C-alpha cells in the first residue's frame, strides 16, 4: 500500500512544534488508477496532507497561469481580515502547501549548501524539520514558487542528490501559518483597503516607533501601531505625529497609538548616547549620516558654533574631537537635555551651552567669540571656525544676522568662518534655489563661492539641503559697503569669464580668482 500522511505545524513565537500527524491509506488497486491532478486533489480533500508526486507520468500538471495565481496568494494573510480595525491575531491562521524533500539527517547540512536555489527562503519558518515517520531522516522545505516535481531540480542539483544517494521525489507538506509568520507589510496590505499605500516603515527613537500616518490610514491607526510593536523587537510604544513641527521649539504633538505612554527614551548614534523626552524635543534618526559628515569636517582645535543645537547630535561628537563648542537652543527642554547629554558623554567641560533665540546667540556670544578669534592675533591661529545652522524651515532667514556683525579690520580670507546652513526646497533645481535664497538674504551672489549638499528626500518633491560657504569679509565686517560692491562686480566677471573654452583657468583668470578670494 502507498502511505499518505498529514503533518500540521503550528508556530509559537520563534519555536515550532509538530502538533498532529494523521495517516490515511489508499488501497493498491486505487493507487493504480490513472488520476488527473484534479481528481487526486478531490481524492485527498478528505485528508489533505503530504502526498507523493512520484510516478509523474500518471498525473497531469496544473496550468502555468493557475500556478502563478496560486503562488501570488501563497504567503498572504487570509482575505477575510480586510477592513479589520481592532487587531485579532487569531484571524490570521492559514494552511499552505509546501513541497518537501526527504533526506538522511547526517547529510542535511551538506545538502542544504547545494540546494540554496531550491530551498524555501522565508524568514521565521524552519527549512529543515523532523520526519515524523523516520527519526533518522529530515524533511527539507523547498520553494513552492520553483519546485513542483523532481523535474524542477537543475542538473547540478540532481547530480548532488545522486552523489548523496537522495531520492529526488518531492512530497507535499501542509504548513499552518499564523500571525507570527507574516511580515508587518503583509499584514497591513491585507487589512487596509485594497490599492491604498501601506505603512511599514517608521523612525525608531529608542523604544519608540514614530509613524507619520496618512489620512486613509487613520481608521486603522491603533492596529498599525500594535503591528509595529509586535513585529519589531525592542519597540514598546508606537506614536503618530498629529501636527507639523513647531518652528519655534522644533517639536510636535503626538498621539500614542499603542503600547506604553513613556516618551523618555535613550538612543545611540555614531557611538554617542543621548537621553531626552521625545515628546518635548526634536530628534530625527535619519540625520545620523549628516551629523557624522559635519563632524568629520572639523579637526582638533577647531571651533564650532551650533545655533540650533537640539539635544547635541552635532555638538557632542565635535567636542569629543577636542574642539571648542558653543551650543545653543531656544527650547528650554532641549537646553536641559543638551546639558544632560554633555555630562553623559563627558564633554561638559568642552561645550558652552546657551538658551537663546538664534539671532541673539549670533549677535551675542558668537559675535564676542569671533571678535577674539578673528582679532589682531588671528594670523597666528591655525584652526578653523564653523557655524552650523540646522533649522531647515527658517535657518536661511537668520543669515541676515551676519551682516556687519564684526568691527575692525577684516581678517584674512582663510580665517573667515564657514557656515553650514540647512534648508528645504521644493524647486525643480533645489541647489540653485537654496543658493539664490541664501544669497538674497546676504545681498550677494553665492553661486560661485558655495557648495550645496543634498541631505535627504523629505517628501515627494521636497528636499533637505545644506549650503556651505565662507562668510565674505564684505558681509561680516562693518563699513565694507564699497568692498561689497567691488566684490559683487568681480563675482559677475568671474561667473561670465572665469572658464575658457576647455573649462580651465588661464594664468590671467587665476590672478582674478586669487584677487577675489583675498577680498573675501
């Protein structure tokens, strides 16, 4: 007699247990009757389970179009969860049929190395399980999108099977999937209205998942929040932003969608630790690379003025490089946590912290320090001065504070402060847009003497950029109007005539360029 057996497999968290084994037998006479695929399915519908696909000449295969339709739904949650607004994990149970290959347990490891293409690649599901009929054997789960019969093996794979004395006969295995087996994106795609955008990404801030839901997702917000917690280890709270960032304090109102309401969190970024109340300060984990980029520009001994410092993601790493840092933030909560984080990272002796409006900070502490740094003894100074202005919504407006900021004789060009000013742009040419707007505030063209770095894409057709330039002496120092007009004239000349036909500067043009730099 041919034996057909059924195995139900139920996952519990990250463990898997065999729950039930059922045998059903078909008589010898019945097994000899030529059956089509459809009749075989009908015969086994009373006891679905593992059935042999050998003796393939007796069976007709499913049409390719039907196979494709079946496969697209194979690992999708049940269709009846569509529209669910309160999470019911038990509703996600589903049984799928997976092809398996039987092999002796001692050769499984070697065999798996040769069956990478054919083996099941599904996170959270074991690819090798015990054979309930033979404790010396194992069942290897195969990819149901690729493996149908032993003809599905490639020549190299069949060769290995022969070498290891493994029968290429494929069987079928009934696998019960539960909520734990589906990815967050699969769950949300099954639940949300068909064709709508699915939220599967978020910003992680310590134990908090920060989402930014769209209107059509709001009826499902609590379910979405719980799914994010369930599917991301370490996340214990999911929040949604319910208004735009306040331009004054750079924080926003948020709603706890699921989990604990504790917004006190700790994060690690670029090997530094930051603690803060996420509901009261600004923190964006997507700026980690930008924080590192600016930090790398400074050398030990340099000076940094951080105008909108937040909780310290620029100030603290720079201070760790033995730089002098002046860090400011208007938000009292940010100021409090900035002080805390400086102590936490043991740089409190290297960072001077202020709680002022950005303009007051520039025209007060920054001005006083620059007067010393760029004064008569500045020729002996070898370090650089950098000013970071990370308030993309409004920072460009603060550039006006640099106009006639300093008194006295201008310093040499190489000692002038370098500004890194952040801004958003929706323009078709965002780099030129930022240069134009920053130049308009300063009253001078920045196209020829600035660089623009694309930080990140914030939203469709909205970019965050950083414009970097040295403040011209004609802008920074008082009583430089004449020089400013002359500088503007030279910049126009340079823009129109600086490059020859090959795009290179000739000796005369190099002299003009050098003259321009000396006036800056």
